[in-house]
């Protein structure tokens, strides 16, 4: 409930559908007078970066120094000490996101089940038009952050900050900006 200091008996109210004008109204306690307040995340303050149209690269975790690679199942993505299956092909899409394909199996980096939820597994799968296979890349403190188009609040993350070979990758909620 948001109350104006100048009108202490009235609260902010929005009646009707999207695009309706906000009004000051007597408190009724219904959903037209209830609002959510969301703190901005780091990604809300940044724009995705363009790091090239088409190129090959390794993806290395900053904390572990391990590369993102395919596990023995050829679909599960995890971290490991550098070896030959860790080369990824980045292709920039028209919306500025990237399709990221593993050169060993040709499959795309994918948030399992097209999920937008935190802690969803990250694997590879045959290329589709899914937003869970489109990745926006942001630069934060000189490092890159990968966020699937399927969720503007999740980023690619090594589960529980693990550093061992075989540590799984998940989506993790973005931390709000300090002081926001």
C-alpha cells in the first residue's frame, strides 16, 4: 500500500486493465491497491555486450579456473580441467543474444526444460528456437555473465561454487545491486 503524505486518507489505486491510469483513492484493501516493489539487479543496470558475430572460444569459470565442458553423457554440462571437448561456437542472433554450440556434439547450451527458474540444470540439446538456448552476455567487473533469454533474473552458475571436476552448472538468481 502506497500512501501519499499530502493525502493521508488515500492510497495509490489502479482500476482496470493494463494501461489504466493510477489514482489516489480511499483505502478498500483489494488487489487494485496492492503492489510489488522489486529491487533492480545488476543485469537491470547493464546492456548485453557484443563480443563478435561468430567465433570459437572456451568458457572458464572465474572462481574455479575450470572450463565448461560436456560430461561423458554428451548432454550434461559441467566443469573440468582443460581438455579438447571444451570449445564452443558463438553465433550472435539478431536480438543481440548468442547461440552457444559445443563443437564436439554440435548441440546448443540449454537451460533444461526451457526453464526460467533458478537452479535449473544447464545441458546441451539439439538447436531449437527456444529462449532457453539464447544467451545474453554481460560484462561485469571485467568478467562475462551469461543470462538465458528464458529468464532475465538467472545467470549461468557453477552449483554451490564447487571447484571439483564434474561440478554441475545451473541457473542462479542475479544478486540485487548493493544499496538499490
